[in-house]
C-alpha cells in the first residue's frame, strides 16, 4: 500500500471513530446531567480530573516517542519486541507507583476520604490506559484497530449508562462503566499485539529502560506542565467551589473538548506518516504541514464561531435549562477549538517531528507558570469564570510562543505561498 493510500485509510478509520466519539457524548451527556444532577456530575468530573494526572504520569510521553520509534522500526520484529516490552514494563511500574499514591491520598486527605469509592473505581481507567498500547498501533499505522477498539469502549460506556444509571444514587456506575471500557480494550489490544502481530515479550535490559525514560522525559515534562492549564483547572476549581459549580464548568469544558476532538484523527493519522516523510524530504513534509494548517484553520475557525454565537442554543439543547450558568463559560471557551487545532500542528506535528522537544517543553513550562499565576489571581475570586479565562489565556499564550519559535527558526507552517504550492504539488514520495 502506498504512503498516501495508507494515510487516507488511517485518517478515515480515525475520522469514523472520532465521529462516534463526537456523537455519543451528545447522546449520553444530556441524559447523564439530568439524571445525576450538577453536583454528582461535578464530583465525577473532579475524580476524572484527578485520575488524568495518573494517566499522564503512566503515559510518560511514550504515546509520541514510542510511536515514532515503532514507525521507524516497523519491519524489524526483534526491535519491535524490545521497544514494546520495555515500554510496557516501564508503564506497569509507573502504574504500581500511581496506585500507591492514590491509596495515600485516600488514607490521609479528608476530601478524598469522603468519596473514596469513586476515586478507586475511576482508577480503573489508568489500568486500561496502561494496558492499551495505542502507541504501537499508531507506529505501525494500523489506525483501524485503534478505531474499532475505541468504538467498543465507547459503546460499553454508552449502553451501560442507559441500562444502569436510572437515578442520582446510581452515579457510581459511571466510573465503573468507564473503567470497564478502558480495561476491555486494553486486554484486547495486548492480545492482538502478541498473537496477531507476533511481538514477543522479552526481558528488557537496563540500558533499554534508561533509553526509553530519557527519550520520553521532555515530552513527559511538556505534558505534565500542560496539565496545569488543562486537567488542573477542574481539579483546582474543586477546592474552591462546590461540586455543582464544578459540574457547570465541566459541562462547558466537555462540549468544547468534544468539538476540539474533531482535529484528533488528522493529527493521529499524519504524525507517524510525517515522521517517516521528514527523513526523506523536509520540503515535502513542510508542504504537507502547510496544507494541514490551512484545513484546521478553516474547519476549527468555523466551529469556534459557531460555539460562540450559538452558546445558548447549544446549552439548551445538549445540557438542559438547569445548566444556564454554563452559557457564559461556553462563550469564553469558544475560541479554544481553533487555538488547540493550531497548537496541535505547531507543537505535535512540527516541533516534535523537527526534534524541538526540549524547546516545546520550555514553552509549556512558561505557559504553566502563567497558568499558576492566573489560578491564584482568578479562581479563588471568580471561580468557574476565572477558570475559563485561565484556560483560554494560557492556551493562547502557549500557541503564540510556538508560532514565534518556529518563525525564528524559519519554519513557516502557516505560509500561504507554501500552502498553495503544497496543494499544487502534493507529497510526491510513494512506496
């Protein structure tokens, strides 16, 4: 299969998955919000925000670094076995450490003691995430496998919500169903890697472990600092506001994230392809990035305008009258789909592929510092509104720094001339 055909196949597979990911929350979110109410929904969101730290910790940066290594060694089964075994071992050790930290939080911090069940049940998402080697399937460009397994996970959750969650007292079924979905596809994913793709589990050497930890470090730091103005917003808000207020903010954030996720399939499909293309022709790779930047600007720009203009109608339709307090939050966050789309192109596709991981990490550190300052200034006084402004300002700041850095390096991913030229010539390198 040619590079272009493989890229198109992978994109369509991921696009179909993302379409379902977009539609299913629109089906379950209104039902869930009405049945469990803003308070319990806020508690669920707070627990998920906490768990995201553990998911981020166990990912470590392998979803990008290991993906690139798998892509470059896809024909070497022996090398693939070493990479797979090493990454899985490191992630498993990080999982054990994460669970110990969770236990300590529950034992010694009252806020977590009071609702210990929901935190323990939600932790199953971390287990499933560690088991599912999405980075392996991305690296060998088998996006269809990722799509099918993610659809299985979403269907388990969606069907379970309507079957088991009938009233507010059933709110604990939400983390149970989420965790079961994650764990199910994790087990299936491991099975496919070992028995379908014939990857052997071997005992990694200490050198291999050190190498993977070193390679993933910069991405891990970037992701960790990024969490200060993504996951941390909901988490910190939970210490200054009621679960109901957290529910209002989380519902607005989930709508925006669902819309922002539209760009995900394109980025996931292109990343490993671009990693390989860059080794063959920098010029061709830049032309491809130019085209992607234009497409994302047009699509995400339109979606951001739509959210800003029709925020009231979206809330009335998707969330219900009870969530009227979400409308101004959605209006503030409306620009995020466009900003996050730009950040994906500038950060993931360009800076990481051009080996500017350390520089990207520094940008996220600066953005994280800004976010901490804004948290101190805004969240205690302005609660959910301050949280929304913090998210928007910090994301815009980080994206601007990426653009400035690339411009100084002479990498103009938004250059109109390059975009037009790229559309005319396309990527000329096929298998």
